[in-house]
């Protein structure tokens, strides 16, 4: 949550085979990350989603994730 351009995710997906779901409130960052995702050669799968107001996990079923990272800026 708060994935931005997904630098950590691209690193993980280049080395390992994870399924990664990203959510951010900044549409431009998600668009840029999706453009990069289409051009990268990755072992894993990354999904970037724009959510303007709701970045909660309520829309996902229980036990959908093994790990959740939340990035905040102050």
C-alpha cells in the first residue's frame, strides 16, 4: 500500500517469483509503474492498482496476502 513506482517490487520480481499487488492513491505513479511493468522481464507477477480514496484491504478476501507493506510519507 503506497507503492509509488514499485522499486522494491520490481527488484523482488526480477530475483524471485512472487505475486505482488500494489495500491497507491497517486494515479500518475501507478500509470508509470504499469508502463514499466509492461517492459520489464520479470520472474514474478506485479499488479499496480490506483485507488483514489480507499487504500484499505477491505475489498480483498481474508488470507489473501502473506505480507503487507504500508509506506507512509511525513
